[in-house]
């Protein structure tokens, strides 16, 4: 007996392998990305900053125009990339081809692909826009380690 399966099963290994969007890789130094420029610090979060695409950089995904690109950093490490585009069926189909069938949660209203190291959330914004949010799951461990180092350093002062 032969059983066929869909070509769109989850392939989160591919998501982890790509580790980001285009040449912007998660958990890399922001200074290594020449197409980005500093935008602002994140309010109420020390050591966090937001960068945006320089004029002429990161304009499209194939034929789909990028409306906005924001890159979030912690101590100059990229941990989140937000890409806003126009709603496009081909973009959605391409994501499913690359990463498999999308996982949806009615409770959290999130849809996306979830690897061991990277998650990609597909968020519909109104009738005409989509936001793709690439996030590193490693950043929470890095921040916790830094806090522990800070506490250890401070406690040695007594």
C-alpha cells in the first residue's frame, strides 16, 4: 500500500537553517548589516534598539513590495525582524512551500511556523497588509545570562 502526503507538511528545519530574512540573520551583530540604519531605542528596555532599512535597501520580496522593515536588537544582536508587505497570495504560497503548512491558533490569533530556534509569525493587518515576524528563541536565554552576570557582578561589590 502506498500513502501519499502533501508537499506542505511543516519543515521547520528549513526555517531554523535560514535563520532570518534575506541576509539579515538572527543572533548576529547589527553592524554587519550594511542595508540597515539606527532608528531609535526601545522605550523602557535598556540595551534594546530598532533599526530600519536604508533608502534603496530591502525594497521587495520577488514582486511583492516591502512597505516597512524593522529590526530589533539587544546589545547589538538581532533578535526580531518585522517585514510588512502588501497582502499577496503568491507570498503566502511561497512561505508554505519553503516552511510547510502554516500552524494556526484561534486562542492566540497567531499563525506561523515554529522551529527549534526560530519562529515566523504571519500576521494579517487589515485588508491589505501582512506582517512577517521572524524571532529568535535564543534571545531570552541570552538576556537571562546577561542579567545573571549583572547580578553576580553587583553582588561581588558587597
